[in-house]
C-alpha cells in the first residue's frame, strides 16, 4: 500500500512539474515572441513597388483605418494627385482633386455612404506620437481650417480620412502637427521618380489664388495597395463626423443653411 501511495505522489509530482513547465514556456514565448509590424506593399503603374512599415503603437486609429481601406481595395486605381518637389507626394483621394475622402461604406459592408474623418494622432492633438517627418515617412493628410478661425484647430486636427503622403525630404514644420504612421523600407527610389513627374498649376488656381504648381500632368496611378498583418486584426477605426465648413460659414453670417434653395 505504501508503494502505491509513493507511486501516486510521484505521478502527481511529475504532472505538477509538467504543468509548471508548460505555463513557464507560455510566459517565455509571449515575452520573447516578436510581433511584426504590418507592412504595406504599393504597386505604382510604370514606376514600381514601394513598401512601407506601419507603426500601430504610434497611431492605432490611423493604422486601423489605413489597413482596412487598403485591404478592401479602396486605393486600387487611385492616383498621386498632388506632388511637390523636395517636400512630398500625396494620394488616396477617390475624386483625384484633393477634396475627396472615404465613406463608411468603404470601411465595411452595409455601411452608410457617408463621409467620415478620424482622430489626428500627433502631439498637438494630445497623442504622444514622436515619429518625425523625415524622408520616406508616411503621414495622414488633413485640412487646415485655422486660416478661417483659430477656434477651428480641433476640427482641423481631426479631419483626416483616406489621403496620405510620403515625404521626399525631411520637413520639421510638420512634426507634432500631422499624423506620422509609417516609413518606406523599400522603393524610396520609386518615390523620388514619382516626385520628378511634370506638374502644373491646379485647375482654377488663377481665380482661387492658389499658385501652388503641384498637379501632375499625368497622375501616377496606384494599381494595388495591400497590407500584410501577419494575422493581427487591427479592427475598425472610431469614425467622426467631418467638419462642415459651408454650414459653419453660413452661421458666421447668421444664415440658416436649410433656408438656402438652389436657383
């Protein structure tokens, strides 16, 4: 009987040791396992391939938005509509004019066909994102309504949607004021080839007073943009209601927008 008890105790001890080993290995694996950042691969017609690493820890809402749009094919067929030499190349506008953005329906099936914006993730907007806008860094484009009123800073900060830009030269004035969320790891030469395309003044720039010569004569087209996430689900971004500049302007003059009837 005593031998049987000893055998039972030995078996129990072995089971305990095995259990401790399994648990210990689990903790060790979690502590040492490298979680890879997502990597985006963009094919640009007649130019080549650009790959850039994304940084979810710096801008989680921006990454959730960008990854979702890219992997649903939103960017396929869109162009780089704004190019400024020694500054950046900008794309992601489905209208191709610089005024377009994504809709809820672009993020998910059955979503409303209504435009949205996301939170700007940078220091000026209360987010500790210190990635500087050096050459090759990817940033989210946004509007700047503070030219109309300094009270519109928050509306400006949270006005990004689908448009992004790639820096072709370090520009410190953007640091802390725009969302930086990735960096080119392959194809920087392709970025500079795109930067060198022929550009012209925007349509109607003479009347509007915008003298920037940044509209490509032949806009480079993104044929494909996908993100490899290694199985990580970054979810959907928290969407915001975009600032309505027209309604705001009417209110400044005491005009009820609903009373305006098209002639």
